[in-house]
């Protein structure tokens, strides 16, 4: 009895068809996964926006970009409003150094709300033994992918004046903006957002791996000497807050506080505004509009929707 079977040619045709279908399907699967990651990233920023509003309701202002007396960043101050009060309680709020145990333990705990699902660098990348938990263990603290906006640095496109940046030409950190949502040493209150909270960035992404000064910096620390200092002549480095000085995803060797915002989402990065809304900002945004939206009191006409 004769048996029916595929010929070799028919088998090869079927294999080729299956290969084409798989090739067409894989990009769609990747796009669906990235859409899900971007949605989760947007939700993370939304939760950060809500935490900032709850912090403001409690203390009357946004948290400062950082505090030099205990070298803790704004990320630590909002932990109770992210259902992480236990980590907040671990922090050492007395005067100390970056290596104080309380600060290190906070960074050693993963906080999903600080990490973009598309970001691949989740640890500080700081190889110094004293920064590891415990010291010399080789275990690095976690980083963050979401950074406070200290304000624009450069020329106001509306007035032609220069945006206010303290210690701009002091040291090598790049100064710290005074017209954004996160300022130092005086924190910003909602009354200070004269341009409107819906027209002002509060938090943005730095989760792209090719940044010259990448996101792999200590999540809960501020670099600077303890105690009082003259802010007009002394510079500070803010690992978790940055000026807006360069366009999104700009890989330029620069100063620490001017690291470009950017992400691994194709074409731009997510930003939360001071009113709590979250939007994807394309890397092709007009740069004057980008600067204007970083300012809370620059008097610019809103041009970025």
C-alpha cells in the first residue's frame, strides 16, 4: 500500500513559511513588551508624583534635592509616602558620612518604584569597598532611574536672561539649578510654581546605559561636606537630582549635575510634572520648550504639551 507523505520540497516550503511568520511575530512581541514596560514606568512616575504631593501636604513643600548635614537625598524623605516607612526608619539622620551604616542599609534594599522596567543598570556601579553593603562585600547598593529636576541651566528663551544656577562656576559638579521643582538648600513649595505645576517638570528618567555620567550613582546620598557652608562659593554633587542642560539622550562629557535625562524607551523619556501628570517627552522636543518646562518661575509661555 502506497503511503502519502510530504516531499522534500514541500517540507522546505512549510519550514520557510513558518520562519517568515516567526520573523513577523517577534517584533510585534517585543513592541508589546516594551509598551507594557513603558506603562509600568509611567505608573512608577505617577506614584512618585503622588508621594511628592503627600509629602508637600505634610511638610508644606517638596523635599529638597538633598541635605548636606546628613547627606541624604530626596528619595529617602519620600519613602514613607511610598509605603516604605520601614526603610525610612533605617536611615541615619544624624550628621555623618556616606559610609554611615544607616545610609548604606537603605540603599541595599530594592524599591521597585525607583526602577524603570526597561532599565538594565539596577546597581550603583560604585566599586569603592566602603560603599558596598557590608563594606568590602562586593554587594553594591541599588540605584534609581528617576531623578528630580533642579531646573534649567542656560538662557531663558522668553526673557533672554540666564537661569539661576548656584555655584555654576565653582568646582567640577556643574552647580545646582534654583528654578526647578527640586532646589537646594531651600525646598520649593507649591506657591513657588508661578508658571503652573502643569507646566513644570518634577521628575524625569535617567535610565539609559550609555550616559557619560550614567544613572548608576548612589540612590540615597548627596556628595558634600557635613555642616553649614556658603552656597555661593561651594559646589555639591546631587546623584538623584539634575539640571536640564542638554537635550534628552545626549551623550556629552560634562559635569555631574548636568547629566542628560534619557531612557531606553525608543525616542525619548518619561517625565512627571509637578501636578502629578506623566508624559512621554520625545528626544526631538524643541530645546527652548524643554528648558522652559524645567522652570517653575521663568515666565515662559507654555510651548510643550
